[in-house]
C-alpha cells in the first residue's frame, strides 16, 4: 500500500503540498486571535515552529534565511510588530 491515497507525480504532489502550506500560513495570519501557545498546546507546533522549519528547508538547499526573515514570511510582518499588535 502506498503512503498516499492517490497516485500523484512528484511535481503535482509538491505543488499541492505547497498550496496547502500557503493556505495554512494565510489561515494563521488571519487568526491573530489565536495565540502561539494555544496552537502549541493543541497541535504541538506554532507559527514559530513553521518559521524554523521554513528556515531549515532553505538552509538544506544552501539558501541563507535568518530567523527574523523566516518569521516575517510566516507572520506576514516583522515578528516584533506582530507581538505588539496581537500577543496577549
């Protein structure tokens, strides 16, 4: 039995995963009422985890990506700005 329920070629699978990831990031940007701690307690990861995973993926491909830039990609704004506006 395959790990995926349907047979997809690698580029299509990657494209679908990327689209799902972008939708997840957009959802987290829109749900500023949900704190990272809430997400971490329920799901075991948070916005900062996504930023770290993004940075690690970039670094695996030889692309330097500082934490601040990775967080900005996930938060949609500088992290300090997000904290000032939304962190409780």
